[in-house]
C-alpha cells in the first residue's frame, strides 16, 4: 500500500469537518474522491498535502506502511505528494523554466543561475507531460490547460509519486480536459498515483480505478469503479436515491402565465440567419416547462430574447397572463417591470457582483424599493429582507457581509435565485441553473424550483442535462436548429422521443 489515512479527524470552531476518515491508495492507481460541497474533501486533501500540520488534526498518515508527520507543504512534497489546486500556483510574469524550477534553480559559477542546465531540466519536465513549448516563454502566454500541464510537470520534476488534483477540469475546454485525462492515464501506467476530485461523474467513471465518497465529514463508501454505478455514487453523496432527486411538482398547472407566438431571433453574427424561427408556446401558472435541444438549438437565445436581453433583432408577439399580445421587450428592465426574471447560464458574469456582499447581491434587482427620501438607502430594511431570504433559501455563508465570490457554486446560484424572487416575478426563466454545482446542491435547487411552481410561479427551465428536464418538467419543448420540433407531456417525454425531436431539423437539412 502506497498511502494510508487512518481515522483522520479535523475540527474547526463549532464544526467537525472530518470525522474519522480512512482511505488508502495503491501505486499506479487513480482514486476518485467524491462528495458534495461541505463533505470534507478540501479539508482532507489539505491534511494530506501538509497544509494542516501534524498536531492540528487527529489520526495518522502512513506512506508504504510507515507513519509520517508533515509540518508544512514542503514536508509533504519531500515524501512525494503534490497538490494541484484549482487556483494554479504559477507566477505569470516568469518563464515556464523559472516556474518549473522555482526555489531549486541549478547554480553555476559565481552563484548565478545556470540557465543552460535550467532550460534542459525544464525541457525534460515538459517532456514528462507531453507539452511541446519553449521553456523560455512566459507562463501568462499559455492557456489554462497548458498551465495545468506545467504545474504537473513541476510536481514530477520533484519526483512526486502522488498527485492530488482538485477539480482540475473546472476551467478547461473539452480538448484540454481530454488531454489531461490522457496524461493521468499515462502517468498511472508509469506508476504515478492520483487522488482525483471532481463533481463531473463522467470524468470520474472514465478515469478512476476506485471511488471513495465523503458525506458530512465521513467516508460513506469505497469501491472499484467497475462495481459502482453513477446512481450509487450519487445516492451515497446526497443520502438519497437518484429517483428522489427530481421532485416534479404534483400540482395541476393553472391559467396561462406567458403566451409566445411566432418568435424569431436573428443570429448576431450572421444577419439574415435566424437562431430561433417562428417558435410558439405557452406556459401556465404552477408549471415547469422544460426546454431541451442540442448545442446550437437556440435555447439560450429564446429565453434571453424573451427577457429583453437579446444581442440581435427579435420579432414575434408575447402576452403575460390575461394581457394583450405585444411585441418583444426591448430591455431587461421592461421585462422585469412586466413580471419576468432570468437566471442566466453564466451566474458569475451576468448574475452576481462577486466583490459585493450577499445583502447587496440579493437586493440588486429591487434596489429602488429600499430608497428613502433624499435618495438614501434604507439599510435596515435591506438587511431584514436579505436575512429572511437567506434563511428561506438556506444559503450557507458566514453572514450577509460575505462576498458572493467566496460562496460555493450552489450557494451562489441560490443568491441569484433569491435576487429575482424579491422582484415577485410571474414567469421565471432558468438557463442551465445547475451548471457547475455538485449533486447535493443540485438537489436543493430542484427543491426550490418545485416549491416555486407549487406556489403558482410559471417556470421555463433550459438545461443540457436531459434527466434534469425529464425529471422536473410537466411538459418539454424541444428545439432543433431554432425550430420547435416537439412539445411533449412529461409522461410521454422519453429520452428517445426527445432526442428524436432534437435532431429532427438536422435530419431535414441532411435530406435537403
């Protein structure tokens, strides 16, 4: 056995983050560590990497059967353990070679850096990860995927035998992700072991030899990947079966809340081409209408244009409730005033002010409500509304003064939802509401969506996750290349029928 953690316990004031966790790792093995946010994954790897020194936690760490005590990160590195964190520890202004050998530069005559040896050693490190770049290039000129390869090369040059990778693909493209996974498989064949943390279960099942699941600071299951199912891992993570994750509201939808007729959205890049073409539908009070389709189907263009946030010309008619048909909203402010709200797919760019605190973010869309005479803000009223909403949505944070950027992805999404709920919308557009958040946080978002529908809110849910759409929606609107190709009730919306409709326009074009 290369590595063992035995009954590790770690306490913070008022919180037990790790409660007797044990795990082991073999040479040349990839062990996936899964769990929702707050399960203890980050604390565990910080113990293992020497961030938390021996004595600040209970239990022990053993390498090849011998107990070890790390005082700091360097101690862990000297025992062959390297942490590749989400925030890469590179110096952008330095060259690749300088980053690879920082603190270990070969010295020549007169105590000066021997650059010839430095570049030779850097090229050796880059070769270990299959990266063909000039070691003299500044790191800032590299893409995120290449920078991650440099981090791994630096670890290998230090003779790392165990790599700990914390959400390594969170900021990578599909191509960079594929290259990283290929590299980890290659390193495994060379005897390098990895502990791989990711909420992307497709990656976990394609890469890992074994999976360990943490929940509430405890290890709740370990098994060979070949013997674990996706459903089993999710059930261990959240403490419930997958079939219970999607709480479709059992209410009967009421009156029509939004009617859309002949909706067209022009392509912002290619004038004259339409990304949404003559789409008509309606959504009722208390209904979740799912919008499904492949990449490029026009789902985001549809909901953003209905919210008055299109970047290109829009035509068509819409009506809210019993109101008359009218043309498109020209601004989001106009849509908000009419009772619409949009949770966009990029919450960090369009939904939050990351540097602002929770109170400021939660009341951002309703700021005028808290303006007193002389244009002064009623801070106690904002505080009260934010506090009540935070409690209702179970937003986990140290307090309302916490910056939004410091929250987990699931709690950030709750803040965005809360901001719009304060506007008392009649129609809520959700564009990829669970993208980038873990399974446990997804379950909470699903409960919120179901609860809003039970209260009579009309919800339009766009998602690339087909089980999510099928599990939550009363009806499913299917788009294909901007065309409406299907509108299915939940009991007839099978994956096969949805995919058949999602590819209908593509097949028609091929026949043409």
